């Protein structure tokens, strides 16, 4: 009778694992520390002065290079007093750190370092641990920061003036009526920037259709023949309209301080909006000084109430025109004075970037990202892959299209968390 011992041959004992571990560690040390091992095998008590592990006072123990250190008389276990020395960037070192990271349930750097040094001493271990944690997908999903890119240059049409219109409803028809009232009072609009509200998107679609109908009816008005350059911010990209979002906050603050819990009729609300509009447009946009003789600071009302458009006034005018009998030359000089103050005092204030100073890595097609939704717990944020990167004229990606399990979303980079780079 022949006994089947295949089961015994497949069984790996604890001693087999220890022998395999020792063989791997010995092989690694001979790869990285062969000079130090040869020095210690030649009966020298210490390694050379130029060795990177000289401060550890290494010694050989059964073929393994261990830390000598100063804890000989402590009551710690021998493996903790004299851990095995390993290099930082070796693949086996990374495997050991990954295993410790998972065993400790994705804990932080200090916890991992304490656990590691119970048996091993990695050269520059803190930086190696940081690298492992930074590449952990689970940790990135829970702790990664949102994307960031260098702050873009200002558009060609910056404005700080406010015009308030009351819309009866939050639908497309009401928005179109408010826009037509604005055009009737302020003039034909060449460009509109807005967020991605559904009423704005619907208005843009219906206005295009209406303009086509006007053209077909051969209406001779030049303003109606011109299409409106309507530019939408990416969804959830509120910082793209940071200038007007900040003004909305100022308007809301003014309304809260005046209204409190009062109830107004339509006429009272309209009057209040006009008063708030004037107040907000009367705020200084250049610096105030303590000098009595200095000119008053510029405000948006200087621009709105002096002349209809902020174009450079025609002709050359001097100070004597301020007292000239011809009213138009007096107004032109005042407009010219305003323009020069605008260029000298206000525009330089827009030069500095308050944040986002450095160019960051662009999001690329194939990157795995987490789509931020501040109204939901982080564990429920959808994960997706970058389907298309949308660079600006400088080649910096500020918004991308992300393919999730259900659809394709357009999002700015500050509403995405990088999980895994494609490269």
C-alpha cells in the first residue's frame, strides 16, 4: 500500500516561511549593502565613515545585517532591539509597508513607523511611509484634497458694477423678461457670463431660437440681429464667477440688515432693490487715504452715472475744460480724468493672485477621480474616469468631463479629488 503524501508536500510550515524570509532579506542586503557586509565579515568592528548606515552601528547576526544601536541592556525583544536593516526604495520594502498599512487599518505615519521598527529598520522610513500612504487608493478616497490649478488671468471684460432686476418666478420666461428689461435700460448686451442654472440654460436656448425667428422676419434692427455670446461656467464651478458671487453676498447682507422680518409689497421691494443697487455701486474700488487733499476713491457709480459706456473718451482735454462754457467739453474732461484714475489706481490692484499661485499637474484622460458633492457623505461620492480634459489657451486644464457609472459630467478641477493617476 502506497501512502499519498501529496498533501504533506503542499503544506508550508512556519519554519519554511522563516527560512524563505531570511533568504529574501539576505539577498536584498547583499544587493544594497555588500560593501558594509564585506567590511564586517573581515572582522572589522565598524563600517567605513562614508557608509549611510554608520550611525546605526550595524553588525552581522546569522548572515543578516542588524542595527547595533544603544538598547542592548533594555528588556525589549531581540528583534525590536536589533531590527533588520533594509533599503528605502526596494520593492520588498514597499511590500512590507503596504502589509503593515493594511494590518493597521490604514492608520497614519507614526503608527506605521512604530509597528515597522518592531522588526525592520528602513533607511529614511518616514518618507517611504508617506509615499505608501499617498498612493493608497483607500486613503485617497477618504482624505485626498480637491484638485487645484494656477489662478487664471482676468477676462477682458471685468466689471464691478451691479444691476438688480426682480424676477417674478424662477423659470425661463421670467428670466428672459428680466434680461430684456436690463437691455432696455443699459443697452445691447454683447456677452453674458452665468452659472449653469437650468433657467439660464433654457433662456440661452430659447433666445437663440427667437433670434433666428427675428432674422427670418427680416427685422431691420441691428441690435436684434446680433447674437449674444453666452458663456456658461462649468457645473458646480462657483469660483469661476467669484466677482459676482462676492457681490451677491454683499447684496444679501444688505437685504438682511434692512428687511429683517418685514413684509414688502411689489412697489416697496422694487424701491429697496434700487436703493441697494445704488449703495453697492457707491462702494470704493480703489484705496482710501487719510490725506485731505486727495481725490475721492473711484466707485462703480462714477462709471454708470457719468457716461453710458466706459470707452476711452474721444479727443484730448485739459484742466481748463473743467470750467469751460461748453458742457460737453467739461463732461469729456471729467470722463478723461476718471479713465486715467481707473488705469492708475484700480487696475494695478487686480495684478496679484491671492491664492493658487503655482502650476499643478493637469488632469489627464484616464485619471481616476472622485466627484465632490458637499451635500452627501464622502463615502457616497461617485467615482469616475476623466473622459476629456478641457485646457485653456495656456494649456492648463481647469475643467474636465468625467465618465461615471451612469453618465458623463462636466466639472471644474476643484470639484474633483484625484484617486489614481493614469501615469
